[in-house]
């Protein structure tokens, strides 16, 4: 450093040393700070620069930090969860390549604690499955009613596979041994059915149970509402009715009648015997073109709880719970399938009133004639909740 005396060189060296040290400290920020920065990312990526930097640092953490990172999924937003998941996978991959062990005991405890975030538990399970498959498989034995839909599905599949094995073993046996194997298989099929929430697994389980003489009530199993009260039609010509607030949206009076599209309308009972709860308005009543219908049902919950209202329909629709709008979609003839829409909602302890508005447009093509829906109330995993249902106008809502 020509032209700079010794004391100046010492000052510059000290500044450079301090800057380097600060950079090292920032690069190794405490785990809690990294997690805080990631969890702070807001809608539309606000705070994304800080979160991205923290995620890169977090990905260099020791495998021992995995349980703490997984715990940070709780109450984290979707973007934060993606960052956290990426960091977990990077840490695990690096440990595997370096042949470093994962904290399998703590991961097992994390998976076993049902209060932890479902996606975090699933990720922890995947780490265990990759590291210690027998340990992971053993965990599934207690997960047939798990609140995590993915873990529950794997546990049900484990039961299905075991039941099939027992049935095959019974074919090769005879006498009392065969009867014992068949009894074990039946019990395993029933365990699988009790936990199954996905339609493909349910269908696979129902066949061997029905062959054994069991009568399966799919409406009850899935939690479909079969009994409703209906009123309409109200005008939806030129699709004006979807946004129109007709009287049933403003009050529930089981004795009232109103001016409808074709004259006076009043509440009347309607029900469906379809195994999947499909209520076909066109079949049960009439395919009123360019119309809206309202349906109501009462769901009783023993306690306040979060639920999902899952429905399918090819028509435009809106949904209210206890008078509060929760969701709607103005789209016609999109197709229909089970759990097409999943709407989060809150049920209070006691009686809860659902109001469902469904609208048909004026298209005349053959493929545009369906006027139907199916609706069920479940927990987050898709299992039917413990409810009691009564027809809508049985009593006035408070």
C-alpha cells in the first residue's frame, strides 16, 4: 500500500477484518433467526429476499436441526412452507451423500405427534421411510385414523395389502386354519374401510366386504347430506340470478313463500338415495332452465370445530354457514366429481344451518342439462365428522 503509513494500514486491516467477521456471523445466523425470516414472508412474496437468503443458510444446517425446522411448519404460510420443505430435503440429501445419520428417534416422535403440522409429519415420515423403512412401516399401524390425509392413506393401503395377503393364504389352507385366516382378513378389511377416505380405496375395500355379506352405506361413510329442504326456482335468465340476493339469502323462514320465477314458491323436502349423495334437481323436480334453487340442511356438531365442506356440481353455486357466506363459484358445465371443491368452515357447538344456492343457465345442448350436486361435511383428512342432520325447516334458526 504505497503512500499509506503503518497506522493507516492497521486501521484498514481492522476494518477489513471486522467486515469479514460480520459477513461470517451473518452467514451463520442462529437457526431461530433463519426460521423467523422464512416464516415472515408475506403475501405476494413480501420479505422474499430475506426469506430466500435465510432458506439458503438454513439448507446448510446440521441434520440434528431437522425436528426444529419441521416444527416451524405450524402456522407458516404456503410460501414459507415451500422454503422450509426445500431446506429439509436439501439437508437430508446432503446427509445421505455424506453417510451422516438423521435423528431418527426425534423424527419418529415428530411423526407420532398428531398435533404437528400434517405436511411436516408427512415429510418426516418420508425421511424415516428412506432411512429406516421397517421403523416407518411400523408407525403406519396406528395411523388408519390419522388427521393427515396422506399418512392415513398409506396406513389404509397397508391394511388393504395385508388383507389381500391373508385372503391369498386362506386359499392355500384348509379346515380351521383357513377359517382363522379368513376371519383375520375380514377384520383387516373392516379396519381399512373404517379409515378409508379416498374413493378409489373405498371402492377397492367395499368389494371383498360385500362378498362377505356386509351391507355398506356409502352416504354415511363419506358423510354426504341426503335430506334437504328446497325452494325455487328463482330467475337466472342471462345469468342475472347468481348475484341477485333472493329472500332465502336474507332470512330463513320455513313457513314463508315468495315470488319465484314461475309463481309463488315455498320450502319443500327433497332427498336422495344415491350412494354418493347426488341430488339431481332435474330428476327430482324439473330442469328449470335459467334458474336458481336454494337448499338448506341443519348439521349438529357436539362441539365447535373446523371442518371442510366438500362438494361437487357442474353448476354455479354459493354456500353459507349460519348465515355467513363462505364461498361460491360462477361457472357452468365444468364437470362434476366427488370433493371437487373443498371449503373450510367453522361449525359452532349445536345446530348449524347450511344454505346452498345452485344455478342453471339456459344452454340447450345435451351436455349442458345436468342440474345436480353432492355435498358432505368432513374433517381435514376427508373423514365424515360426527354430526346429526335434520331437515332444514324443522325449526327456525335463532
